[in-house]
């Protein structure tokens, strides 16, 4: 697996530092002194990519919280471009009147966040905030407002720390790019799906 890496974009130490900073900001925004631990926070990681980020982030959050889950697919198989986001499943309880924090690994076209935001808004939470570890500099991401961003990255395909290519590489501790012969970018078909 390590032989497939082209370049380390963000080493795990920098990720860990940034995750701690994001958690500090989220804590400050969600625990006003008059209600120090009101238990109304619901964290919703978007599966599967956000699992590692969310697992690290929530362990720096001191307040009472629940975790719900939602699964969205936008890069099926060996895709390196969004194929349109579709909701695959959701385990979301009653979030009406609660403060929801949606967590995703990366914001690219914004399709994923839009799909989940629409679903959640219909459930009438008290507040809805979005936290992404990475934001690619794309037109779609610029049109998709989010509340917390870990790192701005160029429009490159990345894996590791939860992000996958063909469902592999999620367990790499760093965020990396893959060698061209692995992602086959040189021969990338117009659809962005590699067979
Ligand atoms: P969006 O819907 O285009 O904003 O893309 C968001 C989703 O696509 C993320 O939740 C990821 O699962 C996936 N994704 C986007 N860019 C990458 C990438 O560079 N590597 C791996 N997965 C990606
Ligand atoms: Mg995803």
C-alpha cells in the first residue's frame, strides 16, 4: 500500500493538531456558559469517509452528545470524480430541536452536503452546522457554505485518513496522493469512472 503513494499532502501530526483546533472552536460554539452541557448535540458523520475524522474529533469534545449516522455515495467503485450524490441509508433519530453537527471528510462538488442538509432541514433541528476536514478549491465547494474547515487543498484526488480509492487506503494515517499508474489519471475516461 505504501508503494502506491505519490506524495504526502498532510502528515498525520498536522491532522491531529488541526483536529484539536477544530474541536476547540466547536466546543466554544456549542457550550455557551449559561448551558454548559445541555446534551442537545447530535453528531452525524457521513459514512464511510468521515469515520476516522469523526472518531478523532469527538474524543476532543467534552460535552454530552449523541451520534447518528448517514451513508451517502458519490464516488462509487474506482471513481475519482463525483457521479452525483445519493443517500444510501440513514440512522437518524429525532433531531427536532437539537443542535446537529454534520461531519464529512472532504467537500468537493458540494453534492453530498446538499443532499444531507436537505434531509436534515426537513427534520427541524434547532441548529445545523457542517464540519469538513478538507475543502477542495472547486466551483462547487465555493458555492457550498460550511462552518468548519480543517484544510484547503488543491483539486487533486487524495486518499488516507478515511478517504478511499475503490474502498482501499482508508487506513493510511496521512492524507496522500496516489501514483498515476494506480489512479490511471492519464487514461481517465470522461465519466471519471475507472474499470
Ligand atoms: P462532493 O459530494 O463532491 O462534495 O464530494 C464529497 C464526497 O466525495 C466525500 O464525502 C468523499 O467521500 C468523496 N470524495 C471527494 N473527493 C475525494 C477525494 O479526493 N478522494 C476520496 N474521496 C473523495
Ligand atoms: Mg463521503
